């Protein structure tokens, strides 16, 4: 890419930074507003980005999941290997959901990539990733437990042209359509991603036209933005103390065996560079919790930006000082065809907790205690008795945020890699044969501390269809979200089924099962870990927690060692 010989200035650089960011925000807005499924239009489980012609990420939308955005470089690289940008034409769009050898984190994450043209040449790439509600396979939602290889998880789409000169490639679409359960939703969401690509094309072309009398200027600032982000990341890392910081955490199990799964990190900070070495992490497992190195990189990119410099541009330049290693055949660099469907949900969130545990040793004032540590996946699918058609409800449930050294964690929020929303009750009941019986926070689920962790969330659903297939992907029942500086662990995840006759049983955290009509499913998500000695918590803050029903009076007296009068539980 050519550079403009005119000297670059910081004011124009900042203007360009926000222009590129604004384009990606509009791309994401178009995707959300035109999407069909609840998971995208209401929960915003999607992401958008611009890249340089060689695939280096230029800008990413804040509306989007950090996991999608961190994996986007691998998605684009996988497409460019098969379809060089020199062979792309205006209106061509390429699709993939293939995690091997690199690409989206699991099969429901479908990505579209296209070239952006200005002045008759390709000047950028547009990319979007959206979590589709079904990609076929063993169970509705395409993220089942009870499987051991990716072939069982759903349709695998290698990089393929799905739009040619703006026209949908019908044979390719029919092949996809034949393999998914919720055809209308998949079609509508794919068209929303196409609309997202059109926004990129229009706005980038307008930007180049605006500076037509200064040839090469826009492209110069595209390159300079990456260099600027690199300088800022290096400067931020240099403020951290050099050293080797180790931390480990465990997944409860892999959904097949009861054996805990270790995630180990050796984080090295040396000058202005950071290396995350996951050697020592468990070997790949039988269950669908395996990940690829691209996902581990996404976790490192997110954690470094959050701790080192949250406001730096989210682009490839910021990643240059970061190095990520994991042994082939390990949990974080699994060999094909290992099952991978729930790595996004459980494994990658735990990788972030491990990163935060290591970074806490270098910068304790910038790191929170463990958050809920998993995305609490719920998939429910079957035949909707109202229409006779297949439906699939997919949602990742919020949990508690870990406390900081100077503030409480938030209650019932999506943390770290998710950045999505909770689906509204009205949307669930209108869209699916489900009744929301209860929805709220889980009392006494916080991690106690001088600053408490956030409370987990609960939602109880009653199944109205005759036969409902469910997949639950949760964790943190055995290894609960840890606290820091004397803060205590939060409550873990729990899942209960109550049948029509009132019988109640607890389900495993990772399960594929079938529910009957009028069965009720209750999901309780983990809280966030606490920070500091619980006995040091401000009495007024504790009284407010009790008054709001977040902590019971008995717990306040027993765990927080608070003998002073508190509101009675019955008064909340």
C-alpha cells in the first residue's frame, strides 16, 4: 500500500481513526437492524471490522464480541489463502465458518468477507461474524455435548464465494439451507451480513472520494493508524514491571469425563513486549471444549487492551508486541477433527480468567477478580406448535462481574469476551413456545469482599412444546470464581428441571437432554469473585445489599462479620 509523501499530522490521524471506527459501527448497526434472529437483532451476538488489503485489521466496531473481533484476523487470512484480493470483484462476498486450520471459533459463527473498492481498485476488506442459531448437526443450535468430533457438530463451510457480483449463489445457498433447521433465520441473518458489507463499500468509497485531490492520503493514514496503535501498546506494556507471572485455573470437566481440565499460563513481560505461553495446559479433550490458537490470541488481545490501554485503537498494530504460544495437540491448539463447539462458551472465558490472574501480579490495580468464567449457553429447539416449524432459542446468560480494588462488580452482566445483551422476556415469549416463569438475580451468589463481586442471574422457562431438545454449556460448579486480596469465591452454576408433577432434579453443567411439555428449566449463573477482606466492607453498602435482596441478613452477619442492625429479609 502506497504512502503519501506529505507529512502526517496527529489531528488528521485522530480524525481518520474515528472515521474508520465510525464505518465499522455503522456496519454493525446495519447488521443488527436488518437481522432476523433474536440472537443477533436483540442480543447483538455479531461483529464487524475493516482490514487492509493484506488482511491486517484496521478498525472494529465496539458493538461486537471481543472473541469474534480477536479471531477476525484468522478469518480473513483463511479467505485470502483461497481467494486472493486480486481475484475479488465488486459485489463478491465469501463465506466461511471453518475453525480448522484457522477461522471462526465454532461452526455457528458464520463469517462473510468482501473486498471494498474505490477508484476502481480494492483498497480494503470488510468482514462480519454473526452467531447463527443453527448450523445443523447432532442437536439444535449446533453446539451439543455428547459429541467427540467436529463432524457431529454441524455443517462445515470452507471459504466459498456466496455472492458473485452482488447476486446470491443459489446452489451454495441451497446446500446450506438443506443442512440447517431454522432456514428462515439463517437466510435472514446472511442477508443482514450482506447488507453490512454494502455499508462498508459505500462509506469507504465516500471517504476516498472526499480526499480525491490528495492521492494516497487515506491509505497513508490507514498504515499510520496501525503504527500508532503499536506505539501505544508498547508504551503501555513498558509501564508494567518486567517479570514472569504464572497462573492456572481449571474447567470442571469436559462433558465426557469428570476429570478437571487444567489451563496454565506463563506470562512474560520484557520491556515493551508480552508473551503468553500456555505450555502446561491440558491435552485436547474428548468433549467439545477444544480451541484453536486463534481463539487464545483473541483472549490475549482482549486482556492486554483491557489492562494496558483500554482506549487504544483496536487494530493489528496493537497486536504486534503480543506473542501467543500453545503446544499442538493441547486444549488451546487442538488437532482436527476434535470437537470444538463450546470452546467459545467455556474454555476461552477461562483463558481470560487465567490471563487476569497473571496480570494481577503485575498490575493489581487494573484487574478484576474472576468473573462468572463461562457464557452459560442455553439452546432449546423443537417444533413450534403454533406454526409447525422448527425453532431454536439460543442465548448466553449473564453472570456476575469480579470486583475491583476500589469498586463492586456488576450484577447479571455479560463479561469479558461476550459483550452481548440479555434477551427481553417479551421477545422470548413472542418468538418461541416458551414461558418465562422467573427472571432476576440470584441472592447470595456474590463473591464476598470489601468490594463484593456481582450476583449471578437466574431465568426459569416453561416449555410449551411437546418435546424440547436442550443443550446447556456451563461450568464453575467445582472451581468457583475466585477472589483477590482476601476476597472470597462466588457461587457456581446450577441447572434444575422441574417436571409437571413437581419432581425436581439438578442437571450436569454440560448436558444434552429432552424435556416434556410443561417441564420447567431453571438456570442459575455464577457470580463474580470478591476483592479484599469481607469484614472490611462498608456497613452502609452492606445494608443496601440486604435492602435490595442481593445478600440475605444471615449471610451479612456470618460472612461479612457484621453485627450491627441490618434490614430484615422480609423487608426487602
